[in-house]
């Protein structure tokens, strides 16, 4: 089952990105970002860029587009994202100066940026949740650019976890890793067991009822959890 795409806005400057499944975008004026965020960015003080573009995906459309393009190379999602974002900039803002911060060598707090965009709330299993999308979104690119896009107004949204009856996900974790705060060690040692039910999924995440229509396909979930298992080895 394919998740529905988020509502498309006619005439959006992001139409090309939306069509490729890179369907979450936030624009910040660099100078308006909090000092701690600015300090973590590779900003050239002599020639700072004007804006920071945060680009993410919601639901399964990115996965479909990726499959159509062919999952090639060691980091196919990063490669696809870079290609699509560069093409979108060339089409909509020809010649604009820009650089990719993510994917890239600089460690940048993506969930912190998501918080500023109104996308992120902390969940018991640490993947950010949004009141409408649940946890079925992720960050795909951070770009510094001399664009003149309208900055995205912050849409304050409540955390779905604050009003979740019984905090369903907590009881679904077979490792008890969500009891009293996230215990990464307990989670990983369970995931690495030979018959672990979480080798290629997170049962807690799957149990969250919020944003069920955006849930990734089983193949997508399996791919990503396989990647994170490899990373933890
Ligand atoms: C390192 C990392 C991991 C490590 C975590 C180890 C650790 N605690 O050090 C590992 C490899 C285990 C991991 C796993 C996953 N991760 Co991860 N991870 C990251 C990464 C690259 C950096 C996080 C970090 O260290 N930040 C720096 C420290 C200083 O920040 P912090 O304030 O202490 O921590 C913040 C967050 O990082 C988060 N956090 C802290 N500890 C952990 C532990 C886990 C497991 C997660 C998910 C988040 C998290 O909470 C803070 C809230 O702001 C971010 C991307 C990024 N650049 O931000 C993705 C990121 C947090 N991961 C993400 C995802 C999706 C996952 C996985 C679900 C992937 C998958 N499908 O398997 C799994 C989680 C499953 C699980 N239960 O194991 C997404 C979350 C998207 C969202 N909606 O919020 C991010 C934002 C990447 C992205 N491109 O979108 N991850
Ligand atoms: S199940 Fe409830 S507590 Fe858990 S992430 Fe979803 S909304 Fe939050
Ligand atoms: S991956 Fe499994 S063990 Fe880890 S938090 Fe999710 S449900 Fe718990």
C-alpha cells in the first residue's frame, strides 16, 4: 500500500521536489536561526549564504521514485536526493550559489532543525513524531543557498505523545527499552539477537497509530532497519 502524498499546493515553488517524494520543505533565513544552530553550520563568515533549506520526505512516494530511478551506488537515497535538489535549484533558481551541508561531512542536528520547522517532537523510541504524520518522515537534505524564497512560518503543533492513551508504543517494545527513557543499549542488544523480531523493523514504531496513512512499505522499513543494523555493527 502506498501512503498518500501530503497535500500539494498549486503553484508551489517546490512542485518538482514534491513530485519526487522530497515533499517536506522548510526555508529559514540563515541570520534568523538560533546561535547554536548557526554555530554548527559550515558558514563562511566572509560570504554567508542567505538561506537554509531543510528538505525531507513524508510517506512512501520517495521510495517509489527511487525504485523508478534505480537504487544505485552505496548511498542511493543520498545520491538521488542530491541529484533532485540540484536539478530543482537549476530549474527554479538558475545559477544560484549553494552547497549541501547534508548529506555531507559536517554533522548537523537534523531533529533540531525539524523542531524549528515544527516537524519534530520527541517520541519514546527517539524517531521524531508529528501530530499528523506520525514518525513516517525523515530528513534528506540541508542546503545553504543564496535563494530568496519566502521563509516558512513556524507552525506550532502539539506532540501526539502528550495525549496518547497508554503510550501504546512503550508496551510494544520486546526489549523493554522504552521503559523510563530510551535505552539504546537494550534496544541494540535485543536487535542483534539471532531471532530478534526487530532485525528489520521497530515494533514500537510500527504500533504507533498516528499518521498510519503515511506508513512506509514493508520493503522500505526493512531496507532502512537493515542499514541501521549494519551501522550499529
Ligand atoms: C547517530 C544516529 C543514529 C544512531 C543512534 C546512536 C546514538 N544515540 O548515538 C543509530 C545508528 C542507532 C540510529 C538508528 C536509527 N535512526 Co538515527 N540518526 C543518527 C544521527 C545520524 C545523529 C544523531 C545524533 O547523534 N545527534 C547528535 C546528538 C548530540 O544529538 P542529541 O541532541 O543528543 O540527540 C538528538 C537526536 O539525535 C535524537 N537521538 C538521540 N539518540 C537517539 C537514538 C536513536 C535510535 C534515534 C533514532 C534518535 C536519537 O534525540 C535527540 C533529539 O533531538 C541522526 C541524523 C542527524 N544528523 O541528526 C539520525 C536520525 C536521528 N535517525 C533517524 C532514523 C529514522 C533512525 C532509524 C529509525 C533508522 C532505521 N530505520 O533503522 C534507527 C532507529 C531504530 C532503532 N531503535 O535502532 C532519523 C529520525 C527521523 C525523525 N523522524 O526524527 C534521523 C534524524 C536521520 C534522518 N536522516 O532523518 N540513528
Ligand atoms: S504510540 Fe503514542 S506515545 Fe508512542 S509515539 Fe505514538 S503517539 Fe507517541
Ligand atoms: S527496535 Fe525493537 S527493541 Fe528497539 S526500540 Fe524498537 S521495539 Fe524496542
